[in-house]
C-alpha cells in the first residue's frame, strides 16, 4: 500500500461510462464521443481520397489498353501522349496516397489518445488497478494500455479502410472485366454452354478457393499470437523488476537466480515463437504459391479467346490488369490474414482487460470472502471513525482476525499491535476501502481526509518537490513550506534541492524516505493519519522526533500506528491488540 491522501466525503468522481466487451463495443465509443466531429471529418476525408485513388486505378486500367495498342500498332505520337498522361496521373496518385496515409495516422493517434485516456481513467479510478493486482485478475495491464490500444486503433483503421477501398475497387473492376472479357462458349457433345463474363467467375473461384485454404492453414495463429503477446509482456515486466530492484538483487547476490528466471521466461517466448514460425511457414507456402499463380492465371484463362482473335494485345493486358485487381479484391482476406490474426488477438486481450475493469467498478464479488457480505465502508455525518463487528478475512474466505469495536476520535492516538501476519496492515487497507474481504462495517466521517503511510513509501520520479507534495501537484505548496517541513524532519541537506529531478527511491536511504514521508504528512495535514511501520527504519531518537512533530504540528489529527516497538507504547493513548483467529482459538 503506497502513501496516499484519500478524501472520505461523498464520491465526486465522474462516473466512468460502462464498457462494452464485444469487438464493436470497443470500436463504437470513440465515434460517438466528444471528439466525434474531428473523427468523422478525418474519416470522410480519408474515404474521399480512397475513392479518388480507386477512380485513378480505373483510369490506369483503361490506359493499359491504349498504351499497349499503341505499342502493337507502333503509333509513336500516341505512345508519347500516353506516357505524358501517365506521368501526370502518377504524380497525382502519389500525392493522394501520401496524404491518405498522413490523415490516417492523424486519425489513428487521436483514437489511440482517446482510448488511452479512457482506459487510464478506468484503470486508475476507484483503485481498480490495486484490485486487479491484488486479486491477479489480469496480466500486464501496462502492455494492454500502451501496446494493445495502439495496435487496436492502427489495425482497425487499416483493415476497415482497406476493406472499404477493396469493395469499391471490386465493383468498379468487375464491371470492366465483365464487359471486356466477354462470354466463354463451351461445346459438349453437341450442346453449347455460354458463360457470360467468365473471367469474373474465374477470379472469384480462384480467390475464394485460396481464401478457404489459407484459413484452414493459418487459423491456429490467432491463439498462438495471443500467447506470444502475453509471454513477451511477462519477459519485459521481469526485466523492469530487475532494473527497479537492482540494489536488493545485488546485495542478495541473486544474479544467477534472476538470470535463470529471465531465461525460463525467454524459453517460453522461444517455444511459442517456433510454433509461430511453423504455422507462418505453412501459411507463406500457400500465400506465395497463390500470389505467383495469380500472375499467369489470367493469361492462361484468357489465352484461348486472344489467340482466336477476339481482342487485341492491349485488351489482353487490360483484362490481365482487371483480373489481377478483381482477384486481389476477392483475395483481401488472404492478403490481410496475418493482420486479422494479430487484430483478433489484440481484441481478445482488450476484451478480457475490459471485463476485468468493468467488474471492479461494478463491485462484483471477486472471491468467496465477499460472497456473504463483505466489509461495508459507510460515510457518516460525524467526526469519529468507528468499527462495528469487524472481521477480516483472506481473499479465499479464510477468517483472519476479529477486530474489537473501536472509536478513533479527532486527536486520538491509537497503537495497533500483534504478531506478524495477524492482519494489522490488512486493517489499514480496510480503513482505506481497499480490502472488502470479511464482515462488519466501518463508519468514516464525511468530509475528512485520510492519509496512509506504509513502511516503504512511493516516490515518483521527478523533482524532489513533486515527490514531497505527492499526491498533490508540486505547486500546491510553497518552496518555503517544503523547506520547513524537510528541516523539521532533519533532512536539511535536501532543503535546497527541491527543483532537482531524480529517481528518489534510489537516492534516499530507507530512513530518509520515511522522514520524507513525515514531511509530506506535515504539508498535507490530514484529519486521520494511518502509519504502517512508517518509522521502522529510524533510530529511536529520529522516531521520537517524528512523533513529536506530528503531535505538535497536527494536534487535531487522529493517528493510528501499526508497530512492533515497545518504545511507541508511551506515545499513544489507546492500544488495539490483534491476533489471528486460530491463535485466539488455541488460547
């Protein structure tokens, strides 16, 4: 539990709009959000560019016939005229293609930014991030927010716009291919069969057959790609853990163990990657065979009518180009199969993550411990924190400790004692509303502010003033107030370093971090202060100084301390002894 300043009034957070967990439910919200005008404006512009590009491709198809006919008839003026037209059209096409990508990237990032803001608010709101980690509901939420959202926005736009362009292209070129290819007449034992627009049917059969084979070969890649994303995230998280805990690992001489752990996780990456390679190899065999055959297939099908004199070389090249475009349009599924596999795996991960976030915000029962009640935290119009028949339990429902009814009044000093593992820190989590497992009720004063200081606090990377002011903004307090608090907590050497940026968890010793936490408390002046072994790294003199400061400067603040040292007994008026349920039963 990190240090936090938690207001206890009625909830004033803006409620998060419920998430939908279907693929469409992930896509739809942005397009009806407050950014809908910009989103739809960019989308319309991109679609317009796509349509113009399709029209140019139709023109290029017609240009093929004229150009090759000029070559066949050795018409030099027409040859140079067609080259000039091609050059102009090519430059126009290049400009359109460049700005189509530019606008799509702009829309992609706006969508990603909106999704990231929404998911961050939901993940961090109502301490959902804590519950997800506490109950191990989802792996690597950082990857899902940073990588999966970017991939989702990018692939969804690329696939949907590509499909739209393909459909428009398909209908445009089907008309051309149907018209210029003409009918195929077959003679069977005295009867005649005429197939109108036979090249269209040939392209459709070729593409549909290839799509079926591709799907049969590559469908297993969906689950394998999902697993790859997971093991890659686990590996990255493990390396981050080593970096964040480098000193502890070095002191324990745990290099070999960390190396073995990293190698073990990387072995899972390797094994899964080999599976991806195996299925991708099969998929590439089919797709490359399909692509190479598509080059000669239209000539093979059209050759009989060409050699029969039904059309010119220019028309044959136009047919081949139109056939390739129609076949390519029918083959959209084949060409985008890998992207579809990746997109589906990303959607599945986001759907899982979304369901987890939704469950934490809706207060669903997450373990047997909450199935029959759970701890109720009520906000009441009073100035005293009161517990009623409070029983703490583990997440699996096993009873942990029975807590005697207490009343924590303004300015009161309570010492919570008990053996390790008896539930002392868990009691503070219950006061913070982070531990629902158990029974009973807690009445917390409306409008009061509570601050929780653990044994090892949280110091954000940044300026010392920002670390001192956390969770408030750095400019909440004046420099003079910050310096005074630091000096009072015997951190004079840091009083002139407020503007210095550093990774303060690595710079400050454990004792200095605990004194900094005390200085933070002096600045925030909470109504209720909960200290969880918050002075364990201090010597007796510095510990006494911390409590003296708190009592002198915050006389109306109620203090609840979890500690083992007998020296703290004389600094508190009330004592709450906690023992595990089974220990009481034995006694």
